[in-house]
């Protein structure tokens, strides 16, 4: 079955450092991956989309990479701030066009 | 409206009762999705509607769950004979279209359902 996996352990980093979150997928080759941010008590909010023919995508302090050989996407936040603390979800659209989400990784940025 | 809205924001019910959750998508969005999120867990796909096509119900966990959508507007998710394991946040999302275009999903704030 198609699976998308994210590290379930929280990532705890110091303010100013770069946070790197990992998303791995199996048994499917998506045309693109999406990344979302979810704050407690709220619905997810779209951040970035990267297509299979794009190695890297940037938006302000965010950077996403997509390695179709490793079946992996990395999500980076540079110069992290306490306000970046949230759960980050990756997702891909499967062959029947459903958006399949990973379970998310919680990021904690210490001041 | 400005975004996806859901009602009620919170619902407490007794085991065995039926509940109905409502979602108002962004106007013009042809695709609408329902997800379930248990405490500390990821999003579990339930059902999605795309225009006039037959809905994809492959994620509904049992026949106690059903959903309807009126045209390209409001959707209701109904859970019959609720069980305690149905307790979760139910999230609705809409997007311009489904398919390979990669359109982002816009989520509502969710309905927190508690079954006593």
C-alpha cells in the first residue's frame, strides 16, 4: 500500500538554527509533494508544493527538496524562530487524486 | 466567504446518538474533502467530492459514516450511532480542483467531536 512517513519524534532546536524535517514515501511515485503547517486547534495551512522535476523550491526562510531516487522530501526552515513551532505535515496526491498526509513532525524552537 | 467554515466547532454527544457536521467550502472550489484527526495523530482521509462525479468514499471507516454535498457548496458528514472511538477532530478542506494540478487544500478549523 502507498505510505508516507514522517518522524514521529518532536524536533527540538535552538532559535536561529536550521530545522530539517524529513518525509519519506513508498510504493508510489508522486508527481509532487505538498507541505503544510498545523498549529494546535487549527486546520493545516498550505506552505509549499514541489514537483518531481524540481530539485528544490524556496519561499522566504523555507526550502523544500525532492529526491525521487531516495523517495524523500526534506523541509528546511533557516534562522528558525519560536513562532515556527508547530506540526509540519507532508502530503501527496495518490493515483485516485486523494491527498494522502503523513502523520506530521512537531517542531519546537527554543528562544 | 473568506475561507472554509465548519459547524459546530465543538460537539459533545452521548454514545449511540447521531451527529451531523457541516462544512461550507470556499465559493468556486469544486473539490471538498473530509478528514478525521485523532489526538496527536495525522489526518485520516474519509471522503472526497469532485464536481458532479461520484464521491470517493474509500476512507469511510464504517457504514455508520456518510456524507453528502449539495452541488458545489455545503457538505454534511453524518455519523450514526456514535461510538467513543469516533471522538476526534473532523476537518473539512476544499480546493479549486482535484487531479494533477497540485492545487493546495484550504482547511476549515474543524469540529471537535466528543462521544461520552
